[in-house]
């Protein structure tokens, strides 16, 4: 028995998220990866993802793992083999064998997400699937000042979607900044974990500041309120990309594949 850890990049535009929902008419990243392995070696496996990205969300460095009884394909050849049968909008960019107890989600110690906004006068048709368009000029400096209130260990209940009942909403954010270049705004977050819709709600909240509807200090009030109704809207999934997933030192294949920090 082997446990394979893969780094995967994908365009989530045409998928109903990462996690398979058991619905044949809703393609998912997990299902495509499982089908690819079955086509190659005739074995059904269960693929586990570090981040259960939502519909339309993309990834540069998603990490998955699965156990297989097959040794037909050496780990270093797995990306080439799987990419030969995967759809062109999903690519395995790294593979390594890991201990059997490794779990892509439970072993993760940090993740980075980037939310991108097209803030030019007219939206680029080439970026429509990868950015959220905001026509009103955004005050990026004010957004970045507001973002700093989120750095540290806090209760992020105000920035969590539904589905966290009974679970801790405390997370440690080590980076939250807002930058802009050529009319494209990037909101970058790094944390030890993320709540459902957390990045998209934070992005929506910071956009309210960028539009001048709220002062940067308002974000601190939202955080303290622990009330989802106080925060901004949940922005569309298409602007969000999972950039990388980090694991404890010594984990095989740590941060392999694409690494595109912004």
C-alpha cells in the first residue's frame, strides 16, 4: 500500500468545487482525479484535498493524497501519467510518496489564498473567470490598513459562512495585505486554517472600505462583533485562488510544484 501526495493546479470555472457531492451532473475536481487514477491502473481510490474549494474557485497549489495498492506507476511519473488522462483544466504538478498516516487536510499547518479584483474602468474579458470586477476606483491603501486588524489570533465568527455550528471559529492569520498593479487588486491571506467562505467575506468587507463606505477601523469593530451580519458581502468564488498549502518540516514534497506568491 502506498500513500501518494499530489500538488494540483486547476481552473475551477466549470466545476462545482473540489469535493465530490455524489451528483453525476455536477463535475468536481475530486471526481476527475479519482477517475484519472482508475483509468490508469483500474483501481478506485478516495482522494482527500487540503482545501475543499467552492464552485468556481481555482488553485495553483492544492494538495491531495490518496492510498493505492498499485505500484504500477512510480511517484515521479504520476504527474505525466495523470495529466495524460485528465481534462486540460486540471494538472498534477508534483507527486511524492508519503507515510501512510499522512492526511492532506489534517496535516496542513498553513495555507495561502489570493482574491483578485479587476478594478479598471472596463472589465477584461480575458480575466472574467479569474477576477471579480469592481468599477468604482478602490482606495487600496485604506483597504490594506483595514486588513492589518485581521492579522493575529482572533475569533473570525463574523467572517464565517454557515456550517460552523459547534466548531471553533478561532484562527491565526499571519498575513493579510492588499496590493494593486495595473488596475488589478490582490488580497492575500495566510493562516493556519480558514472557515467556510472566510476569504470571500473578508474580501467583500475590505471592498466596502475601498469604496469609501466604511473607515478602516470598522473592520476591527466587525471582528469584535462576532456577527456575520456586520461584515461585508460574500464575493463570488471566481476571484479566489488557493496558492499553496504548507506542512510540518520534513514532510516529503513540501511546497512542491507551482508557487506563485503575489
